[in-house]
C-alpha cells in the first residue's frame, strides 16, 4: 500500500535541519533515489514512511498529506482559476465597451446628432453592468464556498 507523502514538508524539514538528501537517506536507512522520488511528489511505501518518521522523530501521519487539506487546496485553485477567467472576460468586455462608446460618439458626431446613438449605448451599458454584477456574485460565491 502506498501513501501520499507531503513532499514539500519533507524537503522543508530536511533543509531546515541542513541535511543533504544523502544524509537523510542514511538516517532513515533508505536509498538516496527513494528520497529523491519522494521529494518530487511520488508515493512512498509504509516502511519508507515509517523510516522517514523515525529519522525526523515525528509521527508517521505528520508526513502524509491530509485528504481534506488536499481537497480544499484543489477547490481553492479551481475557484482561483475560475475567478481569473471571469475577471478577464469582464475586462475584455469593458475594453470593448469603452471602444464602442468612442465609436458611437464618432457616429453620432458624423450624423450631427449624438443622441441617435443613445439607445445602443444605454443597452450596452446595461450589459456591462450585468456582466460586472455577475462577476461580483461569482467572486462572492466562490470565496464563500472556500470559507466553509
């Protein structure tokens, strides 16, 4: 049976103690290549995990990744990417809105009556406000879901 080891924690603890990978391998009684694989995120056997825990003088479970923490981290990353994509779409929409308003004013001036372009401008403004509101709601919902 393999366990998902917290590779970052093992590497951090090793470096805090100023141990080389070779030194940790000697202390734990395991191979250097095993330490290298573990620190790159590969799984470890129960015996290897117990040997590492003994070398660090900690409980075996202190070296494992908590499934709930991992799930929470994945959710946060997924929400961060979703928020970034939605925010990017809003900024693109806003930039096109500004450009569109300049075009509408130009058309209105060319026709001699800026008021003729008021209705398209009003409806596009409604669209950009709705897009902004949707972006804010999605941000709030994903932020709230992370707090649970």
